[in-house]
C-alpha cells in the first residue's frame, strides 16, 4: 500500500480532516528535531521537572506549574506561577539546529469581577523581560538554578541569568558521559 493511501486510511488523519484543523505546511518550515533530540539526550525536561518538584516540595504546595509538550511543537515546556494579578512564566522554545531559547515573561491578569464589565481588557498581553539563547548540551544544573531564581524573584534584575558559558569539546564529552551515566 502506498504511503499516502495508508495515511488517508488512518483514523487520526480522517478525524483531523473532518474537523478542519489541518494547517497547510508552510514552505519555510523549521526543523526542530535536532533541538528535541538534544533536550532528550541531556534530559533537560526531566531535570527541570525534578527541580520544579523540589521547589514545590520545599514550598509545601504547588507553587510552580509545569506543562511540557511533545514534538513537533515549537514550545518544549512552560513553567509558571502566579502572584497577585500577574503570572510569571519561563518558556523553553525549540529553535533550528539544536538551539533553544528560554523566554522569561509575565502576563498581567485583571480581576474576574472587572472582566464581566470590560471583556476587551481580559485579553492578556505578555511582557517579555529576558530571552536567553542556549544549546541543551551547555546547560548545567547551576544554570537551571539561576533560571528558577530569576523566575521566582519575579525577574529581579540582580538575578538575571546570563548565557551559559561555551564548553570546550572535552568538557562537552565529559558532561555527556556524566548525564548518560546518571540516567542509566
């Protein structure tokens, strides 16, 4: 059976087509597979998830909320917490060629009481505070701790994380081996 016939007989494709949720593929599609592969190889989502669990455990309640996504999504994960009428977010987004970006932003929320009277105000607009380009192979737990400190400080300028220092090829190999050994 040709590949196209098999895809058309697939129940998922038929449901998607019936519901008109298929978007046309654009000509300039970015290949995010290398980034997703690196995220998996260096266990970024697992390491971040463990840190979220540690922070929530120390707080005694669900302070941080983690939402992770599956390929081929551009967004890999989001971590958020709310304070008064603002939601603070760390979003990790896949980029082309194995790179990724950590975007720190906030979303202001209006009171639910006012939302009924001013529905246009209820749309939340992000305020971006910091973008950090990185390669998953370069991110150590110390870097992640700086990211969480910055997020929990509600983007205090004193705690603004810098890009990870470039590792030499030897350091990269040692780090890769250590991550694989720890995950085994």
